[in-house]
C-alpha cells in the first residue's frame, strides 16, 4: 500500500516540534545547523524538500525519530524532551547567522538578475 503525503506534513511536524521546545525558527535552526529561513519555508509549505543531513541533524538535536518526522508514525519524543542550557543560543550569534543567510540569498538573487540583464543586452545586440 502506497502512503500519500500532503506536501506540508513534514512542515507541520517541524512546527509542532519547534513549538514543543518553545523556539523561534532561527533558534530551532541554529541548534541543528539549518537556516531559520529554511525552517520557516518548510513549516509554511513554501519548500517541501530537505537534505538527508538536515533531517539527521534535527533528529539528533531534538530527540525525535525519522519515522515521526518524515511519516508521522510513532511518538514525537520517544525518550522525552532534550534539556538545553539556558544560554545555548547567544542572541548575537543568532543575528549574525540570520544576516549571513540573508546576505547569501541576496547575493544569489543579484547574480540571477545580472544574468537576466546580460541576456537582454545580448538580444538587443543581435537584433541590430
């Protein structure tokens, strides 16, 4: 029997796990090496794929299981909630990481726009 998934199921489970720990998207992602933007997009269904490494990091960092995260089967936290130190998330580091991610996204967008401009310039040259 083939099981069908709506594209937002993983995102809904990520959101449930994140809220269980009371973390923002940035804090949640910082702990497992995934950008806060990626977590936000996954939770809202804007992105539906995750790298295997990211899945493994989330499982290791938050004590969930692969079956629960990917399929919704079993308990979310079979061994209970993992306790984190109070100062585990340094605000300055989080802000720096978020700015770094946004900067990388802006660089990619700038690169994409320059390619479009170059293509349009080439088309104008050939039309003359």
